[in-house]
């Protein structure tokens, strides 16, 4: 596969169901694809020190983060037999229950999509400089710690 240009993967606020549906629908006519897999990261109402998270405000070093997403994408295409891949992440406030990460992969075969999707999501969590501020109902906050 030919190397692709670095794309902006960020979406302002939550990733909407329409955005997700439209991204998926574009691939229905591609007859060489046999399988798709999707990961949707959703903001949880975690309970932290007796306070429930109401939202997460995401920030990033956008240029560096887009480069890391690109590197992950290129390495994943080199490792797996994929037809396509889309990665989108929110910036700004995302309320509990809303989608903040959308990863979509397609391949001629189902095993490739399962393995590739797991790989991509793990690499994003490990490598991409995105920071989340967990916002509580009383307007207090704490910086999210990835586990």
C-alpha cells in the first residue's frame, strides 16, 4: 500500500452517531471487503473519591498526536492485510455516554479486523499524547490517569 498523507483525526466535541454511520456506509459498495470491525470509546460515569464524572475535556498536542496516529495507522497497514482504516478522536468536552474515540477497520477476512483493531486501540492508548480532564458536577476536575 502506498504511504498516505498525515490527516487530522480530531473532531470537535463528541463523535455523533451520524458521523459514525456515514463513515461506515461509504464502504458498503467495496466488494473486496469481507469484514469490518469497530471500536467506540465512550465516556464513563466513573466514581472517583465519591464524585461522579460528568464529562471529559480532551486536549492534545495536535500536530504531534496526528503524527502518532499516522505512524500507528501506517504500521498497522504494514502488519495486517487491511482494506481501510479510520481513526477519529474528540477534542473538547465530551459528556458521559458520548463517543470520544472511533476506530473502524476493514479487511477481506474477519480475523485480520479483530487482530488489527485490538492492536490499533492498544497503540493509541500507549503512544498518542491526548490528555483528559475529568469534570465533576460541582465544576471541580482532575486529570485523567490511563490505566
